[in-house]
C-alpha cells in the first residue's frame, strides 16, 4: 500500500520578508507589517519579543526602532502565487493558503524516489526566483507535515518518517497542535496540560464535553492522526490538481479523461475536509509553452463530482481554443469555505441528493481499498494505459518533462 507523503511549504515571515526583498535597506532590521495589530513581523523583530496579533503600540514600546509598514496585499499575493506555481511544477496535488501550501506527493515514488529531492528543489527555486525563504515539513498527513515545518523554522527542512509520528509530536507544546488556538491552550493550561502527550490523558468523551465536535478531532490529532477542518484558519484558499501528459496530445478523449480524473481527486479532497466551494477553474498549457486559464462560479456551493466535472468540461472547451496539442492540464477549486453541515439541504433537488449519495458511497470504498479501487467517468480512458497503485494513476509531473 502506498504510504502518504505530504509536504507543508511555509513562507517564512511572509509579509515582512517580501518588504525586505523589495527594499534591501530593511534587511536585518525589525520590520512590522500591519495596521493596529501586527499581521507579520520579521525574525529580527521576533527576536526582540514581537509576535503576530500584538498591538502595534505595544510592539513599539518593546521595540521602539521597529519599522512599521501598512502592507501591499496585491504585491504579497503575486509573491505567494509564484511560490505556489513552483510547488505545482513538482506536485500533482496542491492546496494553498495565505502563505503556505500542502503538496501531496503520495504515489510519486517512481518519479522522485526520496521526497527530499522535490522539497530541496522547491526551496532552491523559491529563493532564486522570489528571494524568499521557505520552510518545508514532510509527513504522512497534513497535520504532521505542518508541525514538522513549524519545528524547522526558519528556512529549514524536516521530515518525520512513517512510524515516527508519535515520538515526534509527544513532547511538543499543546499550542503547536493544529486546531488549538489561544483560548483552547489557556483552557488546557488551567488543567495542567502543557504538552501534546499530556493531552492524551483525556478521554474522547471528556474532550467532547469540553470542546464539542472539535474535541473529538483533537483526540485524534494528539495521536498523530489527521482529521477534517477544525478551525477557519485551516480552510485552504484553493485546491489544485494538475499534471502534464506523458506525450503532448490533441486527443479530446484523453484530455477530457485526465481533466475528469483530476477533478474527481480535487472534489474528494473537498469532501474529506468537510468543505464546499463556489468556483472552478481550468488551465491548459500548449506544447509551445503558451497557457490559457478560465474559471466560472457555480450556481450554488458544492462538493459533488458531477457538478464540478460538468462545469470543468464547459471550461475546457473555452480554454483549449487553439488547434494545437496540449502539454499540461489542471483544475483549481476556489471560493472555499467550511460547510455548516454535511447533510443535504431541505430543498435540494432529488438529482443533487442522488449525486451526493453516490459520492459518499464511492468515498467509503476508496477510503477502505484505495482510490484506484473504483475508476469512474472519463478516467476510464486510461485503464490499461497508465500505471497505477492504490493511491491512483501514476502521473507525470511537469517538472520531469522539461
């Protein structure tokens, strides 16, 4: 069975670091970005006692020589997107956040071997192409990968090997557990619980009484097991799935089949995280290097394969407008938010209810027997053509065809 390999890519001191890249005179100085409170501060400022969410007037009392900048959101977004594009050059599955990304390299062992290779390449290219340092953590799920990157900051790279998760997280402070915010950490502190290992002394029932559904999730997480979204700051900005073809192609069935497969992978991730999304986008790259991207909003937020694949098919016809072969195709889902309930709406049409039930059945089988246990839709096109393992088809990532 394929062992999951997840990379958490985190841009170090993101907003402040961008300002230092744009103005070298700020390098080595305590830099604050924010209005009213600190949105980001440089590591020079952190060593002086500054931290995110601190009121700027309090920060200036601690560090009077700090340089305060209001920030430039559009510029920051450009820097982040460039790094996310670098991640997509190596990983066929990427989820992006404000200044971080989760890259899924599961099933790519035949392409890369050691996942440290693409991790090192991402760090090197991020530095060369943007001037920014990124820290990367590698683990068998999102949570462990994120905790590994936090432990490696700044400008580091850490891998938690399969089987070492328990030893790695046991002694970490409770506030390092994703989903534990300041108030929850304070609650545990009053209970004399300071490390993740100590949290395991509480039963699942006790945590449920204390924190409701999130308590059940934290019961799993403190044991190194990932769960759906616990809090809003864990909601990704986008979920991308893309790959290059093994050979450039103009075959409509092959192109549509690959897009269908990638769409199915993206929407399953939505459902696994308990999310809905409003927007779908399709991107193609031609053999001559030119690219085209189009997107549209769905009539209603959704997480069903059927609705996203139908929209993606329409967008593909708009994006692939030239009579030229394609090198790469991808899908991006955005406008994402946490669903208040996984139950169908009272007034949902019966057809939508059927598609939801079908998705749940397929997810159950795939979670138990692997994604490749069921091949559906246009992905059937690749049976007997592409190699696969329990994780799915073994795709050819764009970086390997350059």
